[in-house]
C-alpha cells in the first residue's frame, strides 16, 4: 500500500483534517512497537502531537509521552468489567493545563 512514506502522508492529512474541524490537536495513540519501528521515520509527529502509548507491563518509552496505557484489565469501582488503566505523564496542575489546551 505504499509503505511508511504513504502511511505517514495519510496520517498527517488525517491529523490536519481533525485539527481543522475540531480546533484541537489530536493525540497519537500508538504502541511501543510502532514507536520503535515507524516513529524514527516521522520525528515531526512526536514533536508536534501529544503521544499516548499503549505498553503493558514495563515502562520503556522511546519518546516523550503524555499518557501511558499500562494495562487493559484494571478495575474501577462502579464499572462492571475490566478497564484500561492510563497514567498522565506529569503533575495534577500540568494535567489540568493539558486538558484546557487540548480538550475544552
């Protein structure tokens, strides 16, 4: 389907469309494997967009993260079944500022 170059062209186009229509910069939700295999080919994406990485178990990011999804089988009171557990990479005041800039 054109390889990594074509994939990243489509990703950049999609990110621009989302930002244009929402006024907010999308978050890249990617796996640890994707960061190792593909992100070195597109460092601008990691520099220009917040990254949320899914890596269960040991924490070994290869790039600056906003969120780390550390497991898919967490439990939360009031929710039936398993939930993903995610951690924000920062302090509470930084999280509140992040939400203001990217969500509201």
